[in-house]
């Protein structure tokens, strides 16, 4: 049976589910980092930076949030979050394709340089390396990646 996901715009009532999904995915991706301690910071950033400035597209399956993507008016993709039990499904590509549709002139993003799985995913979806940077909060090396139509 093919997996079906419904995409829709973010609503204020989605905040707790989005933050819980963010926490679940990052804890699994980087178990050595205490993301529980970062939830208050993340909630503030979510409310103050992402919600007012980005399109947030939510993916649902059987009524539950299973992913989301944020894309701002400059084409910056800040967050691509997919529930761990949907990793490897078509969901991440569906969300990136929606971001591309909303930003047809191009997309930029930053990804942790040690996140090989995510880097391979972006490369498979047409993104190329566009430089390096350092995350000011974590001090981790990040790769800049870009997609052009």
C-alpha cells in the first residue's frame, strides 16, 4: 500500500506537536546532545523567528503530524523535520518538493557537516555544496547547500 500524506499550512494549534516532533527527531539524530534542555530556546525561536517569517507546511498522516518544512521569502529552508518512523519514506522528498514549489527561484539551507544521511538526501534532491559555515550556537561545522530550478 502506498503511503499517503496530506500537506497543509501550519496553524497555531500545531505548535506543541511541531515542537515535540522537532525534539524527537533531533534527539535521535544527535543522542549526545541534551535537546530537552533546548526546548524553551527552540519554542522562543519557533514563535519569534520561524512562524512569523516562514511558510510552514505540515504533513499529516491519519490525522497526526508526521513532518514539516519551513521556507522563508528569501528561499531559506530552515527546518525539514520528518518523524523517525517515516525516515526512508517519500515524505521528506514530498516536503522538499513543496518548498521548491513555493521558492521556484532557488533554495538555500545549512546542514550539519557530520549529518551524512541528510547530506545524501539533499544531494539526491538536486542540492549542491555552496560553502561552509560554523553554527554560532553549537560551534559545529555546517555545509551550505543550494538548489536552483
